[in-house]
C-alpha cells in the first residue's frame, strides 16, 4: 500500500514539474535557513562544554549605594590566596588578557597570539598535552607552553620543540616546557602560547596589589567538595582581609562561583548575578529558526490548496469508485513527505554552498556533521515534522471534496 502511495505521489510530482519545483525550492530554502541557524545554536551551546564540572569562574558582587553590581574582574593575587586558605579548592589560577607577541628562534621571527596563566592551568583545563607534563608546563618564570601550530611553525614537530630556548619580544628567553594540541574551535579562549603568571606580573605590576581588579580568576574544586558550601566559604573572603564590618560599611564585596561551562552563555551580570548574555541570542535565534520553518510550511500549504481545483476531478473519481477519505489523506500526506524529503536533500546542498559565507559572517568554524548519527536523527525528525505540518491541512482540505459537487 505504501509503495503504491509513493508511486502515485511521484507520478503527480513528475506530471506537475513547475509546481513541484516551486514547492521543493520553497521548503528547501526554509529548511536550509533553519538548519544553518540551528547549527549555530548547537555550536554556541557546545562552547566549553567538555571542561570539568568542578571548574568554576570567580566573580565579585560589589555592594554600595544600596545596589549590587557584578564583575568578573578580580585581583591578581586572588587565585593563590583562595587556594592557600580554602582546602575545598584543589587548583586555582588567574589568567591574563591575551596578547600578540613576537617570538624568535634562529632566523624565524613570528607573531603569535597568547596569554599568561598560573602553574595550575593545565591541571584544571583539559587541553591535551602532546609533549611535556601538566605539573611542569608553567611552574617556572621562564616556562613556556606552546600549541602544536606554534611548535611546528618553529621546529617542525611537538617533540622537537621541547626544551628549546626561544626569544620573547626580543627581551627575554623562554624554555619550551610543554606543547598542547591546537585548541578546539569550541574553546571560548583561544591562544597559541601561555607564559607563566610571573610574566604577566612583570608587564602589569599593578596586578600584584589585592586592591586592584583586572584578570579573571578560575578555581577547580576537589571532587568531594560541595560547590554550594565552597561558595559560602569564600563569599566573605574580603571581609577578613580588609576587616570590614558589614553593619557599618558603605562598600563591601562578596565572592561567588559560576560553573565555567556556563559562563560563555550566561556572562551578563545583573543585580550581582549572571542573568543573561549570549543565551538570549541563542533563545531568540532558536525561535527564529522554528518561525522560518513554519513560514515555509504555510507557504507549502497555500500553494497546495491553491491548486486544489486541478485535483478536484481526481478526488471525485477516486471517491466515486470507493476511495475512503482516510486513504486520500494518507495519499496527500505521502506526497507532502516525498516533497519534504527531496527539499531536505536540496537544502543540504544549499547549506554546503552557503556554509563558508555563513562562517565568515558569524566568525565560526561550523561544519556539516555528516559523520554524527545524531545529526541524521535530527534531520529525519525535521523532515517528518515538516512533512506532517505542511501536508496536514492540504490533505484534510482536499480529501473533504464532495464527489457530486465536483
């Protein structure tokens, strides 16, 4: 029976090539736009998603003028003090602001994008090391960890780079102690090298003072630590440091923890708490993707019902010889599903053509995940839902024709 439905649907589509082409292209463009947006949404949701759930970013809640303000800027010495004072914190590090620096090895002089971080950095973040150890990667003022890209650019391979001396900004020599794999595209912070935290302090002496805010602070809790209790422990860290009496103080600061893998999407602090950020754009564009797909389905319905007069005689004859309304509905739904399946195939071609331009606009490195079974399951779900929605009204409308009136 299904085979017969498909054959009949294909004959009708082939017989009305112009109409079928318009319907296919209309649906294909709608599906292509929706899938592109959903790929972007999926990419946004995956940022830093592979990092440990024990990894947190520290932010401040500043109380003054009867208001609460929040900031991710923290003092330079904060990470070391938190690790020293609170046993729940296993590792801690500050991080710099990122810099484009010149390196020289022999006759090669290249500018690379990098940063500075504490000795615990590679113990906290799960970026794989190709050479060297997380324990010794940044444990010395002259230690330098470089990416595979940088190691290959200067020395040809990761192993060849280990132990080599490289000139930094033509004023200081570093020893390459670790080579990490190139950071994935879904890492929120991108860099090709990391210097020890002492280098940041040399260039930014103000960061030595606990009273100055600037670099972000990250902590990694012990596996048996309770995040809520740990957050309460560090909350009033500055009260003891600055001997603040909150009943009389006009200004005081709380420390708070936010999961690192939530920070990218929820980085807009309102009333002292992360309440928005890029997640608002993710939600908005998700709605837009659904709306575009719905418009494409409505367009399909309109085109199909507009041609209903041409199908009226066929429906009248079918009913006159005994066809039931249920079988006609199945027939029209099958036609809709067939058009949708063809449209989805065409949409994949459109996406493949538009993806380079889309990546350029969004600043992403999105690829069509053909090798992921989940992608095909999602695409099949979109195909079925789109086919059912777009074909439901025409099927009910066309199958309701009375043979006598026809």
